[in-house]
C-alpha cells in the first residue's frame, strides 16, 4: 500500500531539453537512453537534474554507485590521492595498487591464493579472462550462455547474446558455443524425469548435446557464466546448476569463469554472487560497483591459473591510483554496513514486491538476491505472455514521478539501488513504482 503521495514532475525541463538537443548534435548515436534525465548532481541514493528535479535512484548507474552518489569517504579518498599523483602507468609500482590487489585477493571466492589483474571496465575484465583461459589451458574454444551480457568489445561480444542489435554488423572472435541459461521461469529445454531441477537439465544439455555434437570438451578452455544473469533479465539459476557445472568443468579440465561485473561487490549481500552457490570458480571478473563510479575492472584468478609471463597481457591504466583509492574506500564502506544493508533492504524490497504481486495482474515473477532484484512483467499471470511495452511505460511514468528505473531483458524491471539506500528512500521509490505500475496497467491491460 502507498505510504506517501506521489507527485508529477514537469520533465524534461528547459535546461534538460537544451542539453539533450546539444547532445544530439555531437554525441555518438550508438548510445541509447532510457529516460530524458539530465544529471546535475547526486547525494546518496537521490539524484537531481539540471532543472532542480529530485529522483530516488533505483538504478545506481547500472549497479555502479554501490556506495551511493559521491559518498564522502570515497570522495575524500579520491581527493587525497589526487593531491599525490593521478597516474604513473602500470610499468611501475605503487602502494594503492598493491593494497587493492591484497584486499581483492582476500575476498576472492576460492581457498587458493589469488592473483589480480586490473583494467578499466567490465568488458576489459572479460577480455583478460578470455585471454588468460586460452593462455593457461592452451585451448581455444569456450562455452557461453544465451541471453548473457559480457560486454561489447570483440572478445566479450562473442559471448554476449542478449540483443541482436549488439552483434549485428560485427565480426566477433570465433569458437564460442552458447547453451541456454538455466531460466526455470522460462525454460527453453524440456526437463527430463531424472533431472534434479532445470539447472541439472542445462548442464546435461552441455554434456550430452554440446560436448558430443558441437564442441569437443578437450578443446574447451573455459565456461564463462554470470552467477545471476543481469542484462538477460535478472535470472537466478536453480540450486543444482553451479555444483553440476563445476563437476563438469573438473571432469574435462575446463576453467569456470564467473562474470560478477553486475552481481558482485556486495550487491547480493555477499561479496560475490557465486558464494550463494557453494561453488569455487577459477576466475572472477569484476567492475561496476568496485569503485563507486570511477572506471575500474579486473580479474581475480587462482594463482595456479594466472601463470602468464610479463608482457602476455597489460595496459596503460592498470592499477590507476585514483581508481584504486576509490575502490579501497568503497570496500571499506561496503564492509562496514553496506553489504549488511543490501541484505536487509533487499529482503524488505523483495517482500514488498511479492505483496505487490498479489495486487497487480502484471507481476509475473519476483526474483533476485540482496539488492539485485528482477520483477518480470506479463500481460496476465495465467498466460505469462511477456509485457515489454508495459515495462517500458512503467519506466517512463516512474521517471515523470521522481524515480529512476531501468529494464533488463525483454520484460523485466531491474531494481539495483545503491547498497547504502535508506528504508525511507526504499519506501518512497516503491510507492512511486506501484503508482506507475497501476497507471500503466490501467492504460495498457
Ligand atoms: C555481467 C556483465 N559483464 C560485463 C559487462 C560489461 O561491462 P562494461 O560496460 O563496463 O564494459 C556488463 C555491463 O553491463 C555486465 O553486466
């Protein structure tokens, strides 16, 4: 039930319109925008546009602003580092880089000692993982998953399979075969009588169909997988998926790479989403939430796997001191309450969405972990026909009433606020969400 009144904003305002018009003249047409939001500044889990309109932020720069906007501890760490030096290049050493690598190695989701390679983004993390897997195993082939998103450079794009517009017109690296992601809500494969769950079904398909007819396992370097599928629709795999996948990887000496770019860094209430499964991966890709908005990404791999020699891979900005300082402060904030808050607010939000589902015919499924929540919208609960237009309309109405939202997949709303969001803002955002959903249902169902 609504706890506060929801009011309509007059957006986009004149200043926003002016910036958007100039943007249209010079910024690449490749960027697709979700709403006419022109940022002026942010504070915690609120953002303000150039015309002074205020919004609750349920997007956090796509899971990047994990500590909220301009968290004072993160800003201070960046300022202090900026006074010392901005860059030195990865050809030299510095302490912040080592300290961050130590912290990341310390929270790696496997027992073995970890080594860390840093870059600037999610796609670079995935590229590093692809190259490392090829180098370490001497093999060339990979398994990825349908509806996955791993980035847009030519290596990671070969795994990305969420929208054809992202691949159309581009030649990616070869040797990637895609399996269905274990989406039990919308299964592509028929579950067999002996299967434990749909996760088991998918792994059986990899072994019995792909490994027998398509992709010789002895040539497979790695399986690259999101622990919770992000862009594909916020899909949490069934319990047996990762344990079975690990077993298959071990049987064929294939590396298990988890892409934690969206799900990692505390978002699900643990450092890594894979930790909810009890499975230890070989390589972890991270970016987004790691440095609260300063570009940073990287991989954390078992020491025995990261065996490439100096010069095999590298970059100019690896270990950038500003990014490292921001990441160290981010980790502190998340460790000292941020992750705990993600668990608490996540459970509360999930309960409120489930209760909302009882009142709304268009909520087909609510799923997720911590503050990585997906709400799948359908035309009605019995037929489960997807409702992409309704989902997009909710994004727009919410924007016009002071809430930033973003979709994932064709018909799912992703809910990914800063991990430090307060209960008051959670309630305010959920009220606007329900208001927008009610209006969209009245208009469209
Ligand atoms: C799971 C996952 N991997 C990789 C990427 C690519 O990250 P970036 O946009 O920083 O290259 C994304 C971005 O959304 C992602 O969600």
